[in-house]
C-alpha cells in the first residue's frame, strides 16, 4: 500500500492563509493527501472574509477551528508549509519545510483576500502535482 503524504499548513493565527490552503488541499486532493493546519498563536475563529472568499469558489471552511501548533502535528507530517510564522515551527530532521510568501489577509477586504486565495490555490495545485503526480498513460 502506498504512503499517503501528510501536509501541515502553519500561519500565526490559523484563521486565514493556512485554513484556505487546507481547504484547497482537501478539496483538490481528496484522500490522496492528509491535510492539517495550525497556528503559533491561534485566533478564536476563522477569518469570516476568508470563509466568504473560499465559498465563492465552492469550498466551505466555515467549520474550521484554529488549532495550536504542536510538535506532534509537525512530527507526523511529511511536508510543513509555513506562511508568515517565522521561527515558530519546531524542526524535525527528515521533514520537508517550505515557506510560502503569501500576504496576511487579516483585516483586509474581500478584494485583497481574493488575491490571497487565488495565489494559495496555485501553490496548492503545484504541491499536489509534486506529491501525487498524475498517473502516466
């Protein structure tokens, strides 16, 4: 049985960027990739503007709950993708770490959040292509 890659998205509040990235990965990769998200300083709720922006493309992240980043979450992930959390992530040898430079949508209007959403979608699509390449015919 093939290994299912596991991806952890991390941002400071786990309320915008990481929730959108996790939403895209879950929707686009299905059960081919295990997905989780966390934050170094989780907010109380998911950013409502991010929820609206994702709903516009048919992805519901309204039920998401910001979670605290733990060593366990990092340790069980194959890929850890940070988005503006600096050095908050624990380092474990053998895990692939990547930093996506994506603006923080916190406090921004829907127009800005849409551009952040669209950038994240491209990054997630590229990640899926890398982790679970399409079968060759």
